[in-house]
C-alpha cells in the first residue's frame, strides 16, 4: 500500500503552526502602530528613507516593511533605481483604520485588545487550576476604566465598525423612519445614537450607561450639536429604571454582563411602547466548528469571568420568552473582534 502523500499537500499541523506565526504578525503590527508607520507611509517612500526618518536599522526596517506588505497592510512597487529597493505605501485599509490621523483610526483599540488577550493567555493555566479569574489591569471592570474605555477603545471601535453595522441593520426597519424616541442601551460614548439621530431628524432620546461612562457620551452629544435631541441617562441595567415609551432600543454586547438575561430582556420589553422595536446585537456560539473557534477565542476570557454567551438561537429564544414578537435574526453582522447575531423583536401593539 502506498502511504506517500503529494508534496503539495498541506500538512495537518499547519493550522497550529499558523497559531505561533500569528504572534509574530501581531507584533509586527504592534510595532508599526507604535512607530506611527502608517501615518508616515501615507505617501510612497523607500525603505531606506523610512529607516532614516525613524532612526531605525536600515536592513531590519526593510524586513519589517516586507512583512507588513505580506499582511496586506502595505503596497509596494519597484523604484526607478532597482538597487534602492522597494517603494512602500500604506494600503487603503491601513490608511483608513490604522493611520493615527484618520477619523476611523482603530489602532489603540486593537492594541488594547491584544494586551488583554495576551494577559488572559498567560493566566489561563492558573485560572484552570484555581478558578480565580484575573482581568487585565487596564481593562478591569472599574468605573474609571470603563470611562477610559468609552473615551478611547470603545469610541474607536464604534467609529470603525459598530456604527456602520447599527445603521445597516436599523435603516432597513420599516419602523425606523417614523421612530421618535430612541434608547441606546449600554451605549458607551454614544456614537451609535448620534449616527442614528443624524440619519433620522425626528429621532430624539437617551444614551444609557454607567455614570462615569455617560459623561463621555454627553461630551460627544454636545460636540455633535445634538444636545437638544439626545441626552445621557446614568444607571445600571438591572437596578435602575430605563424610562418607557421608546419606539426603538439599540442594545449591543450588553447582555453578556447581566446575571439574568431573561430578567433583563423583560425589563427592556417593558421600556418599549406597544409596537416598539428592540435591535439586540450579541455574540453567540455558532454551530459551525470554524466559526465557533473564532468566537470562542475572543470570549473564552469573558466566560471564565462568569459572563454569559448564548449558543446559536439562544438570544432569539430568550427574547421570545420575554414577550417579543415578529422576531427576525441576522447572522454574521460585522462587529469589532468577531461577528455578532442581531435579533430584532417587537413589543406587540395589542
């Protein structure tokens, strides 16, 4: 029997070797962000010139730039004098999301996520042995850190991804053009509410979050010129009133943090007016093995902190138990770190 395999067959261990290689790619991007390399390469530049401008080792700079090119973060072309090497320029994606001067810059948020995940990884064995979860110091759940996250990390991610996702989902709702009262539940810096209010001039409402966090939302509301239509409401989803009579509630990645998802959804249901709509965007564990790997890679740390992560259709079932009707499910909605499931539900008008 012939046990030989083709010389071009991918080795079964390659996906796991790739895991180790991904660490190098992450560090290449981390260093590029620290150097503000994508700002510098907004215009084409020789590798030698980059090294000179940043006072770096010329050969090693060229090696790093080629690595970033292979990651599709840089474009390149041969210079007029081939002996001078390649001319590099930041790719359109890098200019949009990783140039520190871009309105959609997300580099700081990416770096904070990397730090948190690496901190978790180092503590994973101890957590398995002791059951004691260790949160990353800069991302611990204190009010001050939530405020800092709202100002930087969450704001960057809302500008880069969350706001576009919310607009894409909500703008398709037949109820949206006539919606007047909005609740952005757990809205952090409030940029989703601001974007929705800009699209729908009849919309007014509130951004609900912790007291320290809501101060960031109020700053953004004032800066947007929407102070007469939007305001902050400080509180805790479980303990404090949400208000009532809302036409539309947007709630994303909030239910992971509540002790009882059924209780929280019942409270949200009661805050809607009859005929009102909840759009709940939340990560769930997919049935597909590959999709589940991506989701679980990010949420393993949160699950070990006792946070909730429903399996596929778990959110829809919980919303149905809470009394929501006319349910719709949208899967693979693009969000920071991993796609989410958006479930749309209505409070019956009867």
